[in-house]
């Protein structure tokens, strides 16, 4: 079987920062996966696309069909430009997550747009995509999918924590990879930063100056989701229907809401890790740059070594891992773990489209 792969990983997260693209070389060295990250870029969305992607959770079926078609064209064009702009040749595949609009595994449904078959012909390269649907059909949460990459690429760490639109964690327990979403992060923090005319809370400077709203913090920490056992996952619906209405029931400044929610995030993550035990914690995702949040985690988790890696790993770890998921699919290897998602069994998920 082929042991060297030249692929591109593509990811668009719920925080709507843009499309992450990473050119990756993988080598399977006697069963051990190694990687090198070459060219990378994050292509931001236009204001109109940010608006459409935010509003899409309330779209009708016809509106979603049109959005999917237009987003597939947009995404295909972005990927094609990345390939041409960097003179990338001899690709084995483009491995693309698409963008999550609806995630309702309890209803047997999840929708990632940008995964229509025509994306392969737009790009001109074999495309592996739509990694979540099969898992939901098998009774799983369809998320998180990154833990297989944590196991195969980052096994030297006890925990892998991603701080993106949501926080999620993965770790090994009794020979099984366990992973689940902990709480929202940037989906909420960015919402209130936007009210201040900012894209996000740069380095947590707003949170550091804000005042803690203790009754709100208590209510947030008491939400039912945090009492549920894993496997469990979150979608933007939870933020829109539960978290934002609760926060907005308080007549307080955006600064104080950001400060309170940042503390909520730190406490939920710390509670999760303390319930399992100490060990090295690898932190990636945009939230790794939130110095105030990382500082609070260090204060709350004094027995845990918190590692923030190089910029490419922080920013493009999810694109890297979706590239790996695509490679595993091409090989017919397991790329989704039932111990993580709760599906009926491990499986090799995704659709493969020829160009």
C-alpha cells in the first residue's frame, strides 16, 4: 500500500474566521504517521458570507440548497486559487471538511455545506469530503472527528484541547480514545467582541479588564449540557437558543459579559481535566492566543503542563487532521472512532469524488 501522500486539508470552523488551507506531506513509517506542514493560509470570508453563514441556521430547505451550491462554488474557487498560487502539483487529494450549518445528531441529521460532488471538478483534483454524515447514520454524534488525528499524530500528549468556536478535548482511557465538546468559546466571545466593533478579544485584553458577573457565571455553569455524560457534542443551535439568551438576560456591558464567559470557559475546561487527572495538555485553535484564558487555565490547573505549540500547529491543526482523515479514507482505514462519537462501530467515513 502507498506510504507517502501529498494532500491539502481544508477546514472552516464555527468561529467564521475563514477557510483554513494547509498543504501536507504524510508518511506512514511502519505504522507510525509523520507529517510536514508546507504552505498554509486562512482566507477570510467577506462580510456578506459571514452574514449568510450566521443566518443559515434559520434558512428554509430551498434556501439551504441554494446556499450549499453557492458555497461549494466559493470553496472550490478558494482551494483552486491556493493550489495555483503556490504551484502545487501531483496532489493525491484535497480533503475538505466543508462548513457546518446544522448539527442535530439527536434528530439523526447533520449538514456541512461545500461538499457537493461538483467541488472536485471545480478544483480539478480528487476530493474527499463530507466526513460527518455517515457517523450520524450509524447512531453517532458525528463529532468530534479530530481525535483520530490526536491519537495518530500527537500521542505524546495526555490531552489535546482545541479552543475554536467550541472547546473540545481528547485523551486515551483504558485503550480507547475519548473525546467530546466541553463548551462554546469563540462563538460566544466573538459575538460580544463584535458588539464592541472588534472581530475578537485580542489576547483576552477585554476579559482581563471586565468585571465578573457572578450570578451569570453560576447560571452558565449550571446548564444541563455540562451534566451530561460523554459522548456529547455542541452545535451553534446551543449557543443561539440557550447561551446567548441567558447572557443577554443580564443588563451588563459587553466587556463584563466577555469577562464572565471567559471565566466560564476556563472553569469548564479545568473541571473536565481535574476529573480525569494531571498530564501534558496540548492547546491549539484560535483560543490558544487568548493569553488571559490560558493564564486562567494555568492558575486552575497547577498540576497540568500546558503546551502551546508553534503557530502553524495552533492555526492549522484541524486542517492537518482533516487531511489525515481523507488519506485514511483513501486507504480504507478507520478514520472515525466509535469510542468518541458513540456510533455503532468504528468506520471509514467520507465521500470520494473524482475530478
